[in-house]
C-alpha cells in the first residue's frame, strides 16, 4: 500500500472511531461492539486497535501540515 492509500485508510479509520465515540457519548451505543460481538470480541479489539494506530498516524498529518506551512511562509 502506498502512502496515499495508507493516509486514506488512516483517515477513514479515524472517522469511524470518531463516529463510534460520538454514538457512545450521545446515545450510549457502541456500534463497533454491536457489529462485532461485544467490546471484548477479537474483531472488535482489532477494529479498536486499528483506530488507535490510525490516530497515531493522524498526529503525523498535523506535524506535516505545520511543517508545510512554515516552509510556504519561509519561501514568500
């Protein structure tokens, strides 16, 4: 998978995680757990883990964006 594909997948998983947390916060409903057999099921734990890893990858988007802005300002 190339970097653009990894970026796309990471962003998708962060969105899924955010929507799931929104459902938990507003309605007390964990969609991932409902779809995959409970919070402690293997598949749910895989999804939760992938969402967490994607969150870590998303941190690099912020750093990369900040560095790109600094570079653009320096070039002006």
